[in-house]
C-alpha cells in the first residue's frame, strides 16, 4: 500500500512540475512576443512591396507579428494609421513616410505615446523625435544618376527631370544631387522639371505631353524607376527610343530588365530588402529596451548593362 501511495505521490509531483514548466514557458513566449507596426507609403509601388516582403520574411524568422499599414500615397492617411497602431499598443513602429512635412505629426504622436519609431527609406522634418533612421543618402543617388546621364548624352543638350512627390525627402535629396552635378555641366539644360509622384502611368502621360512640345529633349532624369519606365514607354511609342536616354533610381525588377534590353541606360540600386530588414531589426531592439544607433546608411550602387546580371 505504501508503495502504491509513493508512486501516486511521485506522479502528482511530476504532473505538477510539467504543468508548471509549461505555464512558465507559455508566459515566457508571451513576454517575448512582439508586435511591430510596419507602415508603407504606397503598396502600388514595387519598391515598397519589396520592402514589405522582406519585412515579412524577417518577422517570420524572428517570431514577431507585423501590423501592416498601406499609406496609399496619402500623408493624412499615414497620420491616421499611426493613431491606429498607437491604440493597438504595438511594441514599436517602422514607418516609411510619404511626405517630409505632412507626416511629421505622425512622428510626434509616436513620441508622445512612448512607442519606439524607426523611420525607413525617406525622412521627416522632425527626425529628432524618432528613435532611428534606416535608409540611403538620396543626394548621392541623384548625383550618381545625373553623372551617368550627362555622359550618355555627351555632356550637352536639353533634359527633362521627373520628380517624386514634392516635399518627399527622397525627392528633395535626389533633386539636390542632380542640381549639384549640373553645376559642372554648363551645356546641359533642364527644360522640363515636374513631378509624377513615383507613378508609372503619370510619368508616361507627362512624357507624352512634353514630347508634343518640340523641346528637343535628349535625356530624362527620372527620380525613380517607376517613372523612368513610364517615360520610356511614351518615348518608345513615339518612335524616339534611339534619340532620348532615360535613367531611373531604385533597381526594381522591371528596371533591371529594361537596362538589360537597352531601354534604360542605367538605374541606381537602392536596397529595399536591406533597408526593411535593418529597420525591423532596429525596431525590435528598441522595443526590447536595447540601445540603438541614430542612423544606419546603406549605399547606392550604379547598375548598367555591364553589371546588371549581378543584380537579377
């Protein structure tokens, strides 16, 4: 009888230990589980989609949850989405702001809520209120692209610059880079300087209209690949493919193919995946209370027909 009671007692102790261990593990998993808000500017843009795909992969690897938001090219919507993420009590937020000024209130809201905020890809005018920035120096991208275009057109002639949304930090930086380079080329003139808001269709329509104005354009400096491809389509449709050189920035898949097929002279590689992965990594560190740097920069790289195969 004593032997049976002993066995029962041991069994009870074992069950208790197993249950307690499982409870401890469950609590630990719950404590370690993080939800990170991930705010894209506009998921109709291939570069932004690449960022989100990379963030999803990293989230799976790290065992965290992403609360995804698509700003749809609307700064006011991004401010509202920031409020939603704050109300959800996410542990940290990664934000790709659509507009340098209009998205600033969203940054302030995160700061006031005490939620770590990592700005990625483009900046805002109150970066001091964010936890960190992950991205690239857009002025350098503008310089690289403009130098390549200048050489392609023989360092003289009329060109067209197609900008991103006016006030977006990438637009501002890339414009500064282009203008800095053009100071070295007195024989190159910008005869058209208008935005197409990173949009392929808008750039195509803009190019179609300008081709009718007989401006003798021989080069197009598009501030992203979506707009470069749109402009190139209009140029090709007008039968001017051999007369007008087009360059873009970002190295999206369609642009790499266009470079390979001589439809674009080059693109400038901005690593969407590396930016997103690093931003998420920094956000997780900040959510855990770990110390982070203020800035993380990822270099741009020129892609031409000679090296495009290395990036496909």
